[in-house]
C-alpha cells in the first residue's frame, strides 16, 4: 500500500494553518475578518458562524457520538453558533462519514474523528483519506478499558490471554470498528504475550451501544472501548474491568490496574478531534478554528471533559496537522506489525 503520511496532497498543504493557542487564532482572524461569506453570529459579525453541521461518522452510543453531541450542546449553550446540527453516518470505522465529508459543500461543517479513523482508513483501504480533509483541532484523549461480562470466568488479563492461546478464535473480543484503537489494543495485547495475530477473533461494531449489547448478552467473551463508554456498566456491575490501557489508573475506574502493571507492556490512549472539508479556503478554516478554540476555553467544555472522563488534549492548526501526520505513520506501522494490514 502506498504511504500517504506526508500530507502532500494540495488540499492539505495550503498556506499555514492557525497556531494552537487561542491568542494566535484571534490574531490570525483579525487579518481576515469579514473575509468569510454568508455567516453571522449572535453579535452580527460577518466572521461568525450561524449554523454549524457536525458529522458523527458512527452510529449513536459511542465515543464519537458522545463527542459530537457534547460539542453541539456546549456550542449552543455558549452561543458560539446559533445552531449546531448532528448527523450520524455509521460504518467502516468512520470511513463512510469521511467519504460524505469529501462531498460536503457547506464550509461550516465539522466531522468528529480520531485514532480509530486513522486505523480504519488503512485497514479499509479507503479511497477518501484524512489527507483529503482540513485539520481543525484535536480535542480529547482517554485510555481504553478491557472488560468481560460479570459472569465471566476470566479474573485477569492473563486468564483471557491463556484462553486465546488455547482456543484461538473460539474466544471473541468486541469493540469499535475494525482497525480502530480497540482492535489495535487487542492485537498489541496478544503480540506482547507471544500470541500470533491470526488467533485474534475481533468483532467490531460501528457504535458503542452495540458492543455493550453483545457483552451483556454474553455473545462475546471480552470487550474493549474507551473508559467513558464502559465506565457506567462497570460501576453497575454488569461487566467487570480487567485493565486500563493508560500509564496509570483511570479516575473513573479506581482500582483497575493498567496493563503495564499486569505484565503486559502496552500503553495506548485514544484521541478525538475534528476536521473540515478539504475544499474550504483559509478564511473558512480560520472561522472553524476560532469557534472550536472558543469552545475549548468555556467552563461548559471543561465540565464536559470531567463528566466524560476525557483528558484535555487540545491542539489546533499546524500543531494538529503535524501530530496527525506523525500519527498516521505510527498507526500504519503498528497495523502492519500486528498483521492487520500488509
């Protein structure tokens, strides 16, 4: 597969994006104020966004959906836009939504994305790639959690791995779409324990609600997802957490040890952000970056981060573009190492 990790396509290499800091964004906008067409906000300024569309490239119930709807609520409650509308386009690890974004004519459109989509583009050999979009900002990150049904015989990660060693694909692990963070973590856990990648039976779903249903129905033996997606089910005693994937315990799941503290030398955190259509111009990109930067600075967004157990991982403009370039290269290497792409 040809590597596209240098962002050499024209849509991705227009003039330098805004710097990450809010001050830099405001300064950049002052130079192009009034340059955007057809938008007005609560104060009537020409550079304000009136109506914002947010594409969630997944079915309801998962982390992307939570992110998109949290953005919708906080943008509207802080009157950063007049209205924000969320649409769900599931499937393909987000690549179906990515394809829709590529044909979007409305410049005031954001799509939620992240680590999962970076992997899914590679595993699905998607025609539309993240290099075809305009990066706006990275927003959050969180560790993943490995869980089993409450009635499961597995009491530790070792128990689960040992059963996979013995029974191979007779043991199934569920999570988000193929090639995403959940799938990669499952592969890395097995690789670290000397288990061949062809023994992994991973069942991916495009929405977090579906993977929860599979776990609660005992249709799968284990599940991996973001801490924020599974924490309530763990607290309710419906599933049991075996490990988290960060460098330390997750505040939402005290007492659940990291993989690395259980003899599994793996650390992985899942990040999420937003991109815009690749066809937008610099002034339109500046408007979107400004509104997301303002959102990041609100008390409502800080409360949203705390409520969902998301860590603040804000990057905008060139810093986010650079991060994304590097992450695409790293994910492709990881997917190759664990046998998910050739």
